[in-house]
């Protein structure tokens, strides 16, 4: 609306009509300009009421474009932030229905299924997302996590490895693959993966904790304590690190 008005004014100035000579342009401008500013202020206020936060913004988009898969996808992520996985799942499922070939929506819904402990459904969504976007490391990473949960260790290792082929700096994949190696008695590859995860991100608390567990398996107590101390430097209230260190040193955990 405002762009149309501005273009109209510009046109009249550049191409004055015959009747313009009979009109007091400065006076007319003084009348119309405040009206224009007030209208602009009103519509800005009106939009701010609709778009007061991201949830209402995407709700407004959905009302105007009810077949927008992206709008439902984005609102689902916002519902997660609000702690409403039930509403997030509803929106994510709508996004998948509207755009069944959009891999990100399947990944999004799969993560929500994990939150709601619907692990079988999560595994299905992650597998479908991989079929649709085989170059995306996230699909392999998420499916690897599900396979680890179901104790399908070899397929989990393959998925984490595939994720790392597509993103060699994905430290979480190194950490989680290390967990599978440790669970299956392969402490050498496990320690190498934990160390690689920490090379990528030296502030990765979980990798310090897991490498400490690996050191304990190998009866390397001083190194385990060192990694637990590093984890506690990053997260002084980490319960697992405090408990494990107390067990090693024979001290009770301070409450």
C-alpha cells in the first residue's frame, strides 16, 4: 500500500496533471503527510501485535498460507522450545504430509519422536530422511543414535562413519562411535574417537567423561582422573564426573 502511494506521488510530481496549478501543493502535502505517517504507524502497530513473538508470527503465516510446509516445520521447532512436544509433533507431521520429500521435516519429526520415546517411529523417519537426502550427515547421525539404543552396534558404527564421511568435523559422531566401540570391547578405536572429538572441540564435556571411562577400562587411573578434572573444569556441577572421581579417590560426594 505504502509503496503504491509513494509511486503515485512520485508520478504526480514528475507528470503534473492540468488541474495541479489550481491546488496548493505545499498545503496539500501538510495535510496528507501526517495521514500517511499515522497510517504507517497504525499498520506497523497492527503487525507487531500479530508478530509479537516467533510463535504468533508463524501462526499468522500458517493462517495466510495453510499449505506452507516450511511454516509448520518452523513452528514445530518453536513448540519444542516451549516444551510442548505434543504440539510440535502435530505441526511436524503436517509438514511431512504437505511435503513428504522434504528430508528436514522428517529429521525434525524423528527428533520429536525421540523426545516422546517413540523410538521405532523415529528410526523410520531417520531412515526415510537418509533416502531423500543421502548427502546430509545429520540423518546418519540420528539413525546411528537409534541403532545404538536398540543395541544394533555394527549398523550404528556404519552410520556414524557415514556421517563423518560427509562431515569430518562432526565431533558428536566421533564421541558416539567411540561409545559403541567401548561397549563392544574395542577400547583402542574408542579412545582414538574420543580424542578426535576433543581435538575438534576442546570444550566437549561428554567426550572427556567418556574418555575417562575408557581410561578406567584400561586401568589408567591417573589419566581417568585428569579427564574427569577437565570435565569438572567445564561443568563444575556435573554429577557423573563428581561421582566417578569420588569413587576413584575414595571420597564421599559433597551434597
